C-alpha cells in the first residue's frame, strides 16, 4: 500500500509569496550595506533573507518529491550540477557552506521552485503588487548609491553594484505588469543606469530593451513596421546624444570621461583580472584544470588587486572554480535554456519577449558586466522570471493537450 500525503495548495502559495518578498528584503539589505559604509547589520539581513529563501526552496522541493516522487530531467541536471559544485568545493576549499547557500544554491533552487509552481498553478496576483512597491522602494533607495558613486564617496565599486537589481526586476515587470507600468519602469531604469555611468549597464539595458520590443513585434507579425519606427527613434536619439555630448563636453562630465576611456582603462581593470585568472588556470595541475579549485576560489586564492573580488567574467570564474567539467556543465544548462528560448520564438509565443530580455541580461551580465552566476544578486529575480515562464509554458501546453 502506497502512502499518499496530501500537501495543502495554500502552503505552496505561501512559500512562493514569501520567496518573492524575501527577494526584496535581500535586495534592500545589500543596497543599504553599500551606502552605509558597510554596516554589518545590513549584510546580516542580506545573508539571512537568502538563507530563509534556501530553507523555503528545500521545503517546497521536498514536499514536491514527497507528493510526486520525481523531478523533471532539466531540474535533475541542475541538482547534479549543484552536487558537483558542492563536492569540489569541500574537497579543495574546505567547509564553505555559508557561501554556497547564499551564492550557489539560492538562485538555481528558486528557479526550480517557480518552474514547478508555474506548471501547476496560476502565478499569484499579489506578485504584481509586491513587484511594483518592492521595485519602487529599491529604486528610491538606489538614488543615494548613485549619488555616492558619481561623487566618488562610495566604497570602491561595490556601492553601485546593487543597481543591477533593476535589470532583474525589469524582467519580472515585463512578465507581470501592464504596458504603462513596463514603459515607466523601463524609463526609470534607463535614467538611473545612464546617470550612474555604468557603461556595461547602459549596453545591457539598450540591447535588452531592443531585443524585448523587436521580439514582441515579431510575434505580433509587425516587425517591419516596428523596425522603421525604431530607426526613427534611433535617429532622434543620436541627434539628442550629439547635442548632449557637445554641451557636456564643455564641463567635466564623469559619464563622457568614462565612455572616452572605455578602450584605454582596460574595462576598469577587467582585462588585467582576466589575464591573471587565465594565467593561474594554466599554471594549475591537470586535476584542478579538469575539476576546479572550488566555488569562489578566485577571490579566495587569487585575490585580484589584493582584494577578494571575482574574475569579472562568470565563465572564467566557473572555469577556475569548477574546472573544465564545471564549465561544460554550465554551458550545457545554458544551452538548454537557449533551446527553450528559440523554441518559443519559432512558435511566436507571447512569453518569448521576456525570455529574450532575460537571456540578453544573463549573457551580458556574465561577460561584459562581470558576474551573474557568482552571486545571488541579479540572478535571483531573473531565476524567478525564467522559472515562472518555463512553468507557465508547460502548464499551458498540458491544458491544450488535455
């Protein structure tokens, strides 16, 4: 006789809502940490909120396994990757469970949770309210981070790092909000990133929004008309940009200086860090080239510029941390995601534009911006968006086949 345990639907609902709220609690903790001269209380809030998310993820997935006794193949691959990451870290770096929970486990597990939930239930209506108020609150708080950054009073580069949360929240805005709200939050995000002088951020938001709206036009079979319209906007933008450049060039404009130094400052030191990480990888033993040195080994062992900072390229970070096997595993997972994205575009699925924007963020954040898979910052909101999208797609498919 098989024991069947009934899991209340309300419990799953409460878990995903709490996860959504905790995403903003962790974001606020990190934002405030960098603008209050590294007050540890805020970092404690950041860490404990992510720890709570990890516990809720495990609870949700555990209840799912009790009820259904299986995971879909892609979710199983994600778990195998996490097990490999854990084993290599414990073997070569020792007991670093806090770092693994906060930065390695939360976003993949949260993706799995929202994928499972979205496949079986409608996305909670309360998400939209939490999203608007939470994103608005974070944007208001980030004003001080931007001010500290552009006036040179911030603590190194970390003070402006939380601005990238806006890029992740925008994926959820595109998924859950109406057109007016999408436009308003997009404009605010663009303004904040431009003012912040984050060159990578500007490229990401421009390419991401372009990809989103072009894909949206494609699925509506209006691509040619939209391209003509966007070309007119581009012409207007270039004229305005030229006027702005001529005006600000008369003054000491931080943004113009940073753009003019784009090819001479070695990407704010990124090229130096990349060369250092590649050199250290080449010097590693065959075993460590294959299996890696452990999660976050770059800031722990290499310490670029004498500081505990990452490789500023997620793929280089994974290559050094988890070796060739880890990098191949990550590329396989990423390839499966891109395959799903291409499938929705071919089908002219209404979910495709958000997937396009999210994938652009993932690829550009993990390369030119410097990190995505290394920390639970932008990765958490995008994991929630991507998981929800995958779950919604499968739920609709199963309903159509019924």
